[in-house]
C-alpha cells in the first residue's frame, strides 16, 4: 500500500500532453488514507459492525445462503484467466492479497464499514484482479462471508476474467424481474463462510441514470441483504471519465483505489481524491504492476 506522497515521489508530475509543464495541485486534498495505521483514534470504535453479526444472521439469510448454487468448492480454485498471476493460496499475489485483507478487515471492524468499492483512475490498472484476489482472500477465512459484485455495469467483465459463466444479466435484478438471490453463485461449499459472486452477462443500458433510480438502488441492496455478507466488494468502473462510478458512490462505505505502476500518474490519483472528497472515504491506494522487488525474497530466511 502506498499513499499519494509516495506516488508523487515515484511517478513525478507528468504532463498530460507533450511539452506541457506539470503543475502541482491547486488545493490541498482533504482525504486521509485509512490504511497503514492512519485510523483516527478519535473515531475509533464509532459505529462498530454496521454489517451483520456472524452470530446473529437472520434465518432467512442463512436459508438463502444455503440455496445459492455452488460453482467452485474452494476459493483456491478461483483463478484469473490469461496472463494474470495466480491468486491461489501460497502464490505471491495471494500473499499480497492476504496482507491487504488484514489491513482492510482491521479498518472495517474499527469503522463499522461493509461496502467497499475498488476502482482505478482508468481502465487497465487491474482493479478487477485486485477485487477478485481480495474477495478470495477473505473467503478463505472461516465463517467470513464476502460478496463480490461486477459493478462495471456498462462493461461487465468479471465473469470473463474468472472464466465463469454469469447466470444472466444484472439488469434482471435491478428491474426486479428475478429474485435477488437468483443472480448469485457461491464459491466454497461450507454453510458458515465463503464467497458469493454477482456476475453480469450483459451491459446495463444507461447505467449511470439507472443507478440513480430508487427502484434499482433498492434492488441492489436487496441482493446484498438477502445473504447478509460480512463484506461487500464492488468491482467498479474507472473513476475518471466514466459516469457510472460516481453514480454508485452513494452505495459505498469506502473506496480502495488501484493505480497502474506503469501508467498512472500522481495527478491521476489526486484527481480521483477530488472526486471522492466529501462523498466517500478513501481507504488507500494500491500500486499494481509495480516493478519493485522485495530483496528479502533472494535472501535466506533463518
């Protein structure tokens, strides 16, 4: 995890056009990243566990969870297709996701958060990979339930990334054509924990406008509440130059930003912080596709 200052030092101020001089931000950013020990002690403990208690889930949610079709019996069988790294237990990517999981769950418990959006300044930064890897990592914990939603409504791609078949269009849930739980598929065959996937097989037409309609918002919440997950991860579209992500911010408790270590600039990250400011807290920034290597990997451990 890195913060904006490290990104500025690492990436520098890059001009958006050739020959254009880079400029610093015009005003200070109000966000304070919440990860890496940056939790404000004054707010510690406020509103703890707004999500459902694992010991007090409603009978209806327990029954709904048990009826979700299981497509993979183990979260370690969840894999990204193509050239993406493995996210199975024991892999380098899984170890990084486990570290991120530890920080995320600490903040969730401290702040009483549940609905986490994962986005990026632009496409290609790997936000869907991070969302899937983090969800799989949480699902490996006993008695923890996590839901992963393909919230890139106009360009759904999570099912393709995971090489899974979506049960149908998410529009059917948003328009209340089907029961909310009918869109879900489960990874993990235990009744106590695991991962619920809300995949999408077709774009939602005029998605930004759609997600400003009360009926669609209530339908989305119903899909989440029907199984009472401890954590909800939204795989969002890019935050900049895409109208859908801002339309979904009101449905989130916090946002995690994924920056491309080869293409994202510090100014991109600052622009994202400006979009989020006053709307939803920023958990932190994940620097993906970095060429840094941990020198300890080449040394013997004693």
